[in-house]
C-alpha cells in the first residue's frame, strides 16, 4: 500500500491516536496525514506539539457523529485510507452514559464507513479502512485460556458492546460493499499522554498528590498490558502488511492482577519520589466493584507475531518506568488536564 497518499486518522488527539499520528507523520513524509478529532475531554492537541508544524500533518476539528460533515470531508479530501481510533473509550463512563457510546462508537463508525463507500465505490484498489478495537469485545475469561481471533464476541459493558457493534459494521461493509478493511483488537494500553481517569495515570497522579488509590473489588481482576508505543508499531505493521478482511489481536504477553500491578507501581513511584518503600502502598483502598466487571482478559497475539513478526519492545517494568518518568516530567500537562483548564484553552483556540 505504498502508493497510499492521504490518510485520515480519527481520534488523533487522544491517547493512542497521538502516538499513531506521530509515528505516521515522522516515518512517512510521503503520506499526508489528516487528524480528525472533535477534542472531547480526552482529546488534547498538547499531545502533538512536537509534530504540529510538520509539512505532512493537518488537523481537522470535527465530529464523526455529523454525517453530512463527514461525507463532505471525504468529498473534499478523497482520503485513500482511514485509521479509525476516535471513540468514547472509558468503561466507567459507559456505565453512566451508554448513549454517548452508541452515538460515537457505533453511529460515528457507520458515518465513516458510509462516506468511504460513497467515495471509493467499486474503485477500492489500494484503499483501506483500518478499525482500531479492543479485546473487551470477547467478554471475560476464567483463570485459564486466551482470546484468539476466533473467540466469539461476548461483550459485557456498554463500552465493549458499542465497540463490538462497530467491529461488526466494519466487517459487514467489507462483505456487503467490498470495502477493504482490517480490524485489530488490543489489550489495555499504558504510556505517555493517557488521560488520568484510566488506572495507571490515575494512580500515578494520586500517588503524587497523596490521594487514595481505589482498587475495585478484591483487586484480583486480571488484564494484559501493552506499552502504547508498541501498539503504534503494531498498527503501522498491520496498516502496511495486514491482509484484507483479517482481524489481528494485539497484546503484551503481559498479564497482571490489578493488585500486583498497583503494588509494582507503588514501588516504582516510591523510588522515583525518594519516598520510603511502602509509603505509596498505604494509599491503596478497596472500593465497591464495577457492575458487569470482567474477571480476566488475556490476548493471544501469536498470529501478529508469526505473520507480521511483531513483538513488544519493552518489558512491563521498563514501560512502566518510562511512563512514570513522562508524567513526572510533564506535570503541567497533568495539571492542565486535571484542572480542566485545557478545555478552555481549546475553546479559545478553535472557536
Ligand atoms: P481516548 O479517549 O484517549 O481518545 C479518543 C479520541 O477520540 C479523543 O481525542 C477524542 O477527542 C476523540 N473523539 C471522541 N469522540 C469523537 C467524535 N465524535 N468525533 C471525533 N473525535 C472524537 O481513547 P484511546 O484510549 O486513545 O483509544 C483510542 C481507540 O483505541 C478507541 O477506539 C479505543 O476503543 C481503542 N482501544 C483503546 C485501548 C486502551 O487501552 N486505551 C485498548 C484497545 C483499544
């Protein structure tokens, strides 16, 4: 797909999207990269200050939920490929406001697919719709077993149900209208620029501020964790080498029970902040479980490993240390995001 020229990346101001945009802008000067983002609370252009002046980077402020705007955008720019990351992404928010998740994740995806179909028609040579999804669509595992690409969908939260639905629409557009597509389902990401509502940055921020660390239930929930830069590398590989109509699971081969992860984080934070070992652990408090909480997710990423030669580049300990360093070195970013001041900044900037 080396002749692909205009790539629309949605949600590029968010956590994972910003790492993907950076990689594509820097590694592929021959591509024009269009970052479409409406800048919700989770979108932050400060994530991209290092590349915003690049000649092949373009920012478009807009909403994937606005169908006619999206159709016009495709008419105007005639994108060759889409890497779709824009979404409502936080499970807890989906429990309080499921409608926003259906609007953005399902209807927004459908708007993009429909606009792509309108523009591409039957001329789909070298075109690609790449949908970024989650392992949460597979539901939950018991103590053993792994999610493979063949695992049946069994989503339990409004978030995962909306992502599962969007995956199905992508597949349906491939079957019905011959839209070339790939889907990847990835485990929990962590790293720089993650909004501090998600476990790792939330707890880093709370430890800095000596606030309690709320661990759900008994802390025995198990997740696979992947360093966000390694996810961006996988997305790059799948975009260029993935096969049409295929799904790829992406995971870190790195399962952690929440409580063990939190203890490791506390230990690393104590060392970084020159606090006595055990200080941060005292902040752990167990809180009432989230409803519909999946016990365990674990990904079998061997297809991606065997077919495309991908594997994570850092151990969890290394990735976590890099992540902690980033948050400690970017206190202003953290303060802006947590105070809500960054929203006002963007209102001024873009209205
Ligand atoms: P995020 O919440 O940090 O970023 C989402 C971005 O999408 C934000 O910049 C936001 O402004 C933008 N956005 C939201 N609604 C929009 C709309 N209507 N129009 C245009 N832009 C909109 O999310 P993330 O953690 O970076 O996740 C990105 C994608 O990866 C999502 O599709 C998510 O489901 C998927 N994913 C995330 C993880 C993870 O661990 N974070 C794991 C697997 C898959």
